[in-house]
């Protein structure tokens, strides 16, 4: 009993949960056509629709409660899914090793598969993450990692149900638990409180992929030393998917946190004399289009009457992403224009995502 509720009944033995059965073509969302249509609609909405239809600017006072409601809903749903899967594993599964290895030809019925089905539907609901990013005019936050993860994880969940895939209870519990932490972070941000444990969220996201490969080794041991495990072929897809996500999250981690040491070095030498970033031969009139939008000191030098302007940007107390700085310098060198736009995550919200990547 928890707060007067019989959790075993409501999360395991309720008739709707206990009698659940995944039947392709009959269960809502179980047809391959539905899966393809859902993913293609998501990609269309993400990449094509915003470029075709100008989106209205929604006031912050309206978006703030919408973002808060969205995040708290997914936080609670993730917690319920994790708890439901855990209780189903203890109370319903005949043996605990079913968490690692389902017997061959296991039918996709009962509480464990019910929570796998809810998890599958929740991944479609999480498409709202992307829609809200678009509505807040933060298109630059739609990285390849974000879109790739959201669109492909739906396929993974479908394969779970369609093949009665082994090991899905462990993956479901781990991922749902991570999402509780992640959506707690997003909820805090939506309420205007920026937690200081963003890096912790990203580290936990990465650790879940490492642990998946460890548990996969245990599952393969059961498979080859016993009578086999159900849906093992589906793990070919999972291994490729997890490996790609691990690589993308590690890359995200390096770009987000790996430049801390170099940023400190830049701060130490910020006020030292240095060569100008570039020399422009444009006239003084063209140099009026030079905009610097970073929170740091900017010094412009316009010597003598030759019309040649030397521009130096002192970073001062400004902290920039090193990879973005390299990109901007490369761009300026190739274009040779008099327009230089530098920006930081502190000055322009959303350009450098202040939130951890989604998993």
C-alpha cells in the first residue's frame, strides 16, 4: 500500500494490465503503416513545415505554463512506467531472470508488455518536445542527435513488442528512470530555476548506454548456454542504435563540457595583446554593419584615412563554445566580409542549448 493505494493492483493486476495483448493490426498503433506514417509526419513537421509556414510568436507568459505542464506530465508518466515495470517484474514474471532473458516464443501479453506498450506510446507523445522547441523559435536546438533519437526510439519500442524482445524490461526501467531525472531538470528550467546538475543528467544518459552493453553480454550468455532467448534478432537493431546514440551523446558531452579548461585559459589571456581576428579592406561605411552581440568588451580601431579597418574582439569575461568560435573564424576567413557575428549561450538563449540532450 502506498498513500492508500494498492500499487500491485493498479500497476500489475488491474484487468486492463493483466489481460493486455499486443496483436498486430488490432492493437492501437500496432501496424507497420501507423509506425511509418507517425515517423514521416514527425520528420515533415520538424524539417519541412517550419520552412513553409511562418510560425506565430507565442508570448513567454503563455509558453511557460505549457512547457511546465508538458514536462511534469512526462516526469510523472516516466515514474509510473518505471514503477509499473519494476513491480511487474517482481510480481508477475515467473523468474527474475526473465528481466534479462525471456523464454523463446514468449507471447507479447500481460503486465510487462503492457508497460512496453505504454512506453511505446510515450515516445510518440515525446514528439511534443520537438514541437515546443519549434513554437519557441529555437530551431537551432533541433540537432541531429535530438531528431535522430526521437524518431528512431519509436522503432525500437515497436520491435520490442513485435518480437517479444528479450531484455526490454531492464531497458525500459533504466530509460524511464533517467527520464524522471531529465524531465525534472526541464521542469525546473521551465519554472525559471536553472539547476546546476545539467552535467549529471548527461552523464547518467551516457551511463545507461554503457550498462546496456554490459547487460547484453549477460543476455548472450543465457542465450547460448541455455534454451535461448526470445527476439534476439531484434537486438541487431538495438546494438546499432545504442552504439550510434552512445557516440552522439559522447560527442555532445565533449562539446558541452570538454572546453571548460580551454575557456578558462582564454579568460586568463583575454586582455593580452593579440593579432586581430581578421583584416578587412572594406570602407568605413561597410564597417557600420559590424555587429558583435556577445557579453564581452569590444574594441574597434579605425586607423588613418586609408579606409582599412582593423577590428579586435576582446573576449573579456565572455565564455564561448570553442567549436563555434572555430567555425565563425573559418567562415569569416572564407567570406572576407565586414560582418562578424559572435554570440554566446548566455547572451542568446537557445543557440547553445542550456539543457541536456534527450535520451
